[in-house]
């Protein structure tokens, strides 16, 4: 309310300022635990439209966004993986190899994701593959969202899934749609980034983060179960008891293979990732593996769809009204007179903090990456390291908030973590990643990319 | 900019600090004498839609609708920033035309036309200021810029940022 009545800064329209006030109000209400995220976002949208701050077409645009639809579809397909028993089978298989400890399970998520990531230009689509595996692992580990005795194990695995997606996206140029865009934007600054040079630059800091951050999460979340030396043998027995694949499992496996293949080839063949998910869901419905009754039970999907579509649209409209660009240009312009090193660090930190206002990594990149890179280069910061650090940050800040990336939403909707826990963990992990990339990444870039 | 201002602006990156930063950003532009000229420079960041149809030339004709922020530097009657909106047409041949409008924090506007090369990285645009409303009534002038980068994150979507935006504004008599 205070923001709303405060005069708009010179350079911003009142419309943009009021929308910013509503967006911040919605987020603060969630962080302060005054309102659930669904309630606060829906109320913010209603006020935005009824006050004339947003036109209905802009306010509702998130509901027709392909990426958001992809999340809904991936959630439903993931449900099929779990309910048909395939998820349990995959979970037992992973536990039979990595299940001697909970930490081992966490690392298995990072390993699987890092291997499949370069084939998935959409990290949201990749979350559709990783989520059912992670969810099944949690179930095999005895975790249930409504079971306080094992809730932290599930929460640890879910946040590990989110973190893994952020780091695997930083590891490979082709693992997040924004990475090649960033490389394209950086080219006029004399920065040439290709698949190989990206991997060389990202490998050391990202692999270090993949080693250190899971352990940090493990310590932070203190799972109820830590050592399970008997679990691999038990998992092997459980796998044997399951017998051969059932009809439903076979169909889900085949559909999943088709979807994963098409997602992997989406960029090459010009396929739309959301349409691939529609195809998968259609096949599961046509074969009777999923039914209308099954879909009717997935109320959580509807809630996630609504609040994320609302916040997505509000953030997008903020960007279109010039708010993000204004803030970025102003912060960047304020750095004149600082040393190159200090300016580079401030730009990186500011770039990360500003993600609290974004609901899309790509939108953030398009709005601010070029601005910050331009100013940094003018202040004498070497272009290549700055570009790479900003691009790595574009990936690892995706856990900053629950809505920081559409790839988070399946894990957020699992029910294992509260909104408060997600914000807290997101801030801690983002800071940890920043320190790792600064301490390990910068010296490495000085060798390979300066 | 001083270090204090830079620190202040960094704080603006946190959502809670933005109102304070906004207050700090206020200046007294717009209070100078009328009927003068002002050179200005800055940057224009835009994002929006691009709809195309194929042509016999083998290239695509396009209509563009972009919006974003215009941030200007230097003291003068022009505000330090605007919400900028642009709508244009590219016939894939020689004809490119568009209209733009900048809106400031009071809702006052500057209107103009834009022409130039195809919208692509490194290409140049020129603009004419054709008029304004409120404190910009009677304004004329021109400016030019180069596209620092232009990218298309997905089909039908386009985003870009200018570099070297420089121009001259001649102020008429403000209506208020």
C-alpha cells in the first residue's frame, strides 16, 4: 500500500509503479506468511485489473503461455509414472545402486540430471523427466508430504531436484533455452561462446557446486534418515518381487521414451515442447493408463497453474512497461567511477537480487543481461568473464524463489516444502552458488577465458 | 555517479529498497526555461512481438510491436526516463516505417516516427520527434541509434537494446 501511494520515480509510468507495488505486495504477503501464494497472487491480479493497472488481455496472458501449459502437462504425465508403479520400480533401481545413504540418493539426482541435460534445451521439459524419478525416490525412501516422520527426506530430495536443474543448466550451453540467447547477445561485445568453450568454462565451478551444494542441503535440512546400508539389498529384493513390467508400465515407458526423444530433438526438428507433452498425455489417455477421473484428482495442478500464470503475467507486464529495463539501466548507470573489479561484483550481485522480481530466467536475461554486460565492459570489466558469470548466474539463481523458474514448479507442488522453506533454502543455496562461482569460477575463468 | 549513489542503486535491487531509490532518483528536470534545445543520449530496451508474412523477395515482411524502457542521461527538460512503445512495419524491401511514443511518470508524452534499416544487430535507425503532450507540447527534434543486439527467444517474439542513442530536442511552449 505504501508503495502504491508513493509517487512513481521519474522515468516510470504510474501504471508500472502500481503494478510493481502489487507484485511486491503479493510476494511479501507470502514470505511473511500472511497469505498462501495462491490467495495473494489471485488477489493481486484482481486488484491489478479492477484498478485499471493492467488490461485484462495482459493480466490473463500467462494462462495461454506454452511453458506454463507444459508444466501442467508434465505434472499429469509424471502422475502416470508414479501411479502405474513405474516410478516405484525406477526408485528401487536407483536405490539399489545409490541407496546406502540419503546423501547418495541426493547425488544420484544430480548425476542423472547432469547426464541428460545437454539433450534438453528446455529445463522445464527436463523437470518433467526428473520430477517423477525424484518423487518416486522419496516414496521408496518412505517419505510422504503428510508424514512428519519422513517429510524432511522428501523435502531434501525435492529441493535437490530443483538445484540440480539449475546447475545442470549452467553446465551445458544447450541445457537451458536462455544460454544460447545469452551467447548471441554477448557476441557484439566480442565474446564468442560455443558449446565447447562454454563447457570448459563452466565445468570446474559447476562440478564443484554439484559436489558441495548437495552436502550443504543435506546439512541444512537434516533428513530424518541418513544411513541406510541395508537399502540397496532391500531394493533389489523389491525389484525382484515386482516382476516384469505391467501393461501400464510398458505403455508409460514407451510414451516417456517418445516424449524424451522428441524433447531432445525439439530444437533440431522445430518441435514445440508443449505439443510433445500434449502428445504424451493424449497417448496415456487413449490407452487408458490415465483417465478423466485420475485428472480430476489433481487439484494441486490447478492451484499451481493459477498462481504461476498470474505471477508470470504480472512480471511479464512489468517488463513490458519498462520497469525492469529502467531499474537495470539505473543501477548500471550508478556504477560510474567504481573500479572494474568492484563494478563487476556489484553488477553480478545486483543481477542476482533482481531475480526476485522475475518469474522467467529467459525474460530476466533479455531484460538485463545486455544492459549489465554493456555497462561492465564500459567500466573496464573483461567482457568474457563477465558475460559467463552473468550467464551462469542466470542458471543458478533459478532456485531463488519458488517461481524463479518454471522448472521449479513440479517440485514446489510436491507438497514436501512450504513456501517459507522454499524462499529460505533458495536464498541460502543461491548465496552458496555465488560464492562457489566467485571463489572457484573466477580463477578458473582467468585461466581459460580471460 | 558517486560511490554512495551506486550503493544506493544496488540497494534498489532489493524489492524493499526500491521506493527509497525512487526518491533518490528524482531530479528537477523539467523546470528549466522553455523554448530551448537539449542534446540527449541514452538507451532504449524493448521487447515485444514480430508477426511476419513471406514475400516474393524471399524475405519476410513484418509488423512489430515493442515496448520497454527509455533511459536518458544528462540534465535538461527531457525526463531521465520514459516508457517507450513502438509499432512498425517492414515490407522486406525498401520501406520501413513506424511510430513511437514515450510516456513519462506524469503521463506526458513525446511522439515520433522511426525509420531505418531492418531491425537487426548492428543496424541503424533514425527517428523524428513530431510532437508531444503536457510539458512536451510543441517539442520537435530527432535522434538516431544502432541496435546493440536483437534476438528472438521464440517464434514471434523479439527483443533488443540500442546503443549510441543520441539526439537533439527543440522545445516549444509547454501547455502546463
